[in-house]
C-alpha cells in the first residue's frame, strides 16, 4: 500500500506540474512563453512577438477578452522566465523519478525496493523480506541508509578522482609552461644568433670598406698618372704632326724635358702591396693544415703499399694522410688514392670538414692545384677520402709530379664545422691533460712514499 501511495503522490505532483505548465503557456501559439507580456484586462500571458503580430496585422484588441488593446498597454512580465525554468526543472525531475521508480521495483512482486539484505547483498522489497521465505533469518537494513553509505563512498572516491584530475591538470599546465619556456629559449637563442651574425656582417662590411678604400686610393693614383701620361703622349704626337721642322727642332728640348719629368719617376713608386682577399670568420674556424711531400714517388708506386704522412696534432686530435701511390683496390695501377685518417681523438663519432690538395709544381699557380673537399663523420681509426683522386698517367704530363726529383706534394687541411665544436674538442683535450696530470701526481706521491719507507 505504501508503494501505491507513493505512486499516487507522484502522479499528483506530476499533474500539478503539468497544470502549471499549461498556465504558463502562450494562449496564442500554445508554446513556451518567450518574452512574456500580460494583457491588463484579462491577465492572460502571451509571447510578445505573438501579441505584437496580432495587434499590428489583425486588430487592436485582445484576442482572448476582445477588449481594446495597444502595444504600449501590455505589461512586461520578466518573472515568468524564472517560473518557466523552475517548471522545466520539476518536469525533468519527475521524469527521472518515474524512470527510477520503474526500474527500482522487485521483479517478483512489482513493489518498490525498500530493504537491503545484508546477508545476500541484495536489494529486495518488503514482501520478499517478510513473506518470501528465501531471506528467513537474514540481516536487513533500510535501503535508503545503505544507499546513502554507498553514495558517500562513491563521492569520496569521486573527490579523490577530482583531486587526481586537478593534479594531472596541474602537471599538464607545467608541461605546457615548459613547452613555452623551451620555445622562448629557442627564440631567444635565434635572436641572439641573428644579432651576433648581423654584427659580424657589419664588421665584415667595415673590413671590406677599408680594403676597398686602400685599393681605390691605389687605383686613383694610377689613373691620375695614366691620364697625365696619355695627355703628354697626345701633346707630343700633336707637336710631331703639326710642327714644322724648324719649330720641332726649336721645341725639342722642351718636349724632351717634359718626357724626362715623367720618366724620371721610378716605377717602384707605383707598385703597391696587394690587399689580401681574406676575411676573418667569427663563426667558422680556419683550417689546420700540413704538407706531405712524397719523395721517390716511382719507388713508392712499385712498392704498392700505403704511405702515411707525419701526424697533424690539433687539440688532442691526431690526423694523417694515408696515400696509395699505385691506387687502392679496383683502381690500382690507374688512380692515385688519398684518404684522411683520424688516428686519435674523441670516442664518439664527430663530423669534420677536410680538404686534400695536390700542388702544381711547374707553374706554382694555386689555381691549377687539384683540390678535393668534403665533410664526413669520423671515428678513431676511420679513413675518408678519394679512391680516384687523380689519374696516375697524367701526374707528370699535367705538371704535378716533378720528374727532376720524383716528388709529389700533397697538402691536407681539416677543421670542425663550428667554433662550438672546436671549443668542445679543446675542453675534451684539457680534461685529458688534467686526468694525465692527476695520474702523474699519484705516481709521484707513491714513489715518495716508497722512498721514505726504504730510508726508514
């Protein structure tokens, strides 16, 4: 009976809510009130858009009570919006309660579940508890009490989850801030690099201007002297062609004196030192180089064994050329093979730029030198270079092998790509020297202790 009474009360509440919903509905469109206004004669509520359209398109009277009515007489009811929202909330609550009430029923007796069997861990109705027979001697608790306990536990867990969520959100925000700081740091480095490069370019421009000013001064001096000489030549040529014999004889002394004034200036006064076409780079370091003359080249060819240059030591790194005078592998007998070897250095693989140059010995003209350059990743003991460096049959005819002393001259150059890498190599070398120094100190102290023991 209690369950039926609850159901009846629920239906009564539902009817009241529906009645209120009908009251707060536009009597023109019969829909939910929007911008509710009230007729001052019959107190009927309607949408402002509906009554305005009626009064302007139909007639100036209330469509419900037929009383004369104008727009300015309507009463604006702002409170209606709050009431309609409350009615909607009540309707939604009633619908949810109906669904819960329909689901929370005993499948055997169709009664509302109101008892919790603690022994069976099940929700049952009061008939199952009293008359069913299957729960005799069991422990019962009110369902609402057990429900509240479960809700409390779940809410505690939810609060823990929310705290976890807040912690995760905080960590996510930390990561986001870290991302922004990393990006900002990168942008700052880029800005610094750009500013530094602009200053370097400015200094290079200043150096170029200084060199060009020197060259322009030399050029202007030579131009003035050239123009003066050309003017004199034109004047002398003009006198030769326009003067009579007697006039030429008379003025020959003057012409000879003018020519002598020009010729007495020594040519050495016009010869100036060339301005070197070199500019210092503040980003890319210069090459470290070494020359490797291969004497008795023909004998080395017949030996067909690799030849090594003297080592080039740079900041703890040891470089040397490895040359096959008669070629290496499949090109043996046809090509000179030249390789650069890192025989000592950092334990990890590192990129270096290198150049191998074969000097032209006939003209001594650097533009005729054979130059091969590249960049490779070097490990200690690894070689990089050129299997087909130059054809053997052209060495002498092209002027690279000196037939008089049977000598071939090679020059190799190597450098790290940036000053940053050079500083890293230097720091590694310093650490190596410090480690060796510490070992020597330990050895000296050990020897001192041994000496003291022997004396005692």
